[in-house]
């Protein structure tokens, strides 16, 4: 049953279609369904989503609503807090990096309760329209080949294509070639020429702000994948948006504790390494990190958000028997995250002093 603290989402779908989706966990099929949400009924297409989570007993879903709106419904099966994605995107929005809006809800499919889910706004054309951001092209970084290097992270040989790791979501002729040119020039240029080129093709201030967010929240997988890259229509410069931040705030993407020092101050990818060859970029990044340690990444700012989210989720999590983690684990999560914030702040402050 839905709780008073969370809204309900109701899916009605042909039982044979729903069974077929479950039986083909790695399939890309979508089936027609009816969605009841916020007092309205919509026609939609319904399918599975996710990477390794497709093998889990509790599936994550994608809902494509008539009219073009897409919603991602994450089971957050590995996260005992059910809060890490939501908290991360809240944090990014707070520091000025446009990120998906989120909403926890109680899911019912064909009359059967499915437990608590996290609804995540899709990064698509509607995302940019809502925020009045001009978008020339949009690419998803879908695996760790999206590290801005010339070499495959597995084979260590040269990539067969510099577009490896990306999925084209929006863009006309030239989108792929512009990105491959960017990666190629980034790796084959240095000094003043590289400084001029990156300033022309990359929104450096926005990139460094995103980098600070990824470093502070501790998303080890967020530097060479799990991001969206778009070309700003007016400036023509690349900007970046975070995606998939379940493995943060002291736990990895499988929900295991990973410590507060897993991610180094500088992050991990070739683009960042190239930018940090310039003293001006290093100094700007230092300033951004120091500002966020004073303004946004503090216990005083984050505790009320975590506390309110946890309290709102608690009655529903207590009634959700589909989750992997126990209710006791959920109850302990705020303290776990508070410890991470305290430890992470100390680690980052120490790293700032040690970084030449």
C-alpha cells in the first residue's frame, strides 16, 4: 500500500507483456501501458532499464509517456539509504550544475505493490527546454571508454573509434565528428595552443564545477562514464551533466562501503589532466572546492536535507519487503552519510594543502 508520505504511481499493463519484459532482462523492448500519476491517466510505453541491475530481482523501469516525456524509475536496489542519487542531484543543483530532478514514490503494477522507487527526470530535449538552455547536441557517456583519451581502458591499445563510450541522443550531422575532433585535439595539442582550444570548445568553469561535485560526493565511476555531454547552442562549448550517482557518499555502486578517500581531489580522466597542466585551471578549481567546503558541502547545509528525506521515506521503507537491505540498515544510513561528509571534508582539505 502507498504511504501518506509518498505519492503513488500505478501501471496497468497486459500481464503477458509484463512477464515477457521480466523474462528478457537484457531486452530493449517497450510495451504499451496505462499510467496513473498525480490524479491523471496517461498512455505510455513501459520497459526495463539499467546496466548490471537488470539481473536483479527488483527491476528498474523506463516510462515513455505520450507527448514525449520520459521518466526513469530506479529500484535503487543496492543503496540501503535509497537516497544517494537523490541527494547527489540535489547537491549538484545546489552548487549550480543543472541536474535531474528526483522524486521518491510507491509503485503499483497491475494491483501488486512493488515498493519504493526513485523517479529521475530524463536528460533529454525536454530537460533543456524546461531550463531554457539551448542544446545543439546531446551525448551519453555509457561506459568507461568515455574518458577523453586515445586508448581503450581494457585493451590499452588505441581505440577503434574516438566515439567509443558514447551514445548519440540528440544532434545533427557533424555531432560525432566534432566530439572525435575534440578528443583528438585534446590529446595531440599542448601548451598555449591547447589552452586556446579548450577555452574555445569547453565551458571550463562549468566543467570544473561539475568536477568538484563528483569529487566531493565521491563517485568513482562518474569521471569516465555516467555523465551526459552537450554542446551549448549559443557558445558552441561542451558542458557536462551528472548521471547515475548511486555509488556515492561512502558506498560504491554495489552498495558496499568504500571509504571516504576512494576518489582523489583531481578526479580521473584525460580531459581533467590536460586542464590541470594550466596553473589558472588549477587555481580556479581550488577556489571552487574551497567555496563548496564553506557553502554547500557542510554538515549544517546537508543534514536538514538528509534528515527530511529520510523521515519522508521511513514509513514506506518499513513497509517495503522487496528491498535487499534491512530496515535497520536504512535507519543507520543518515549517520553513515554524516560520517562520510565529516571525513571527506578533512580528506579534501588535506589534499588541497598537499597539491602542488
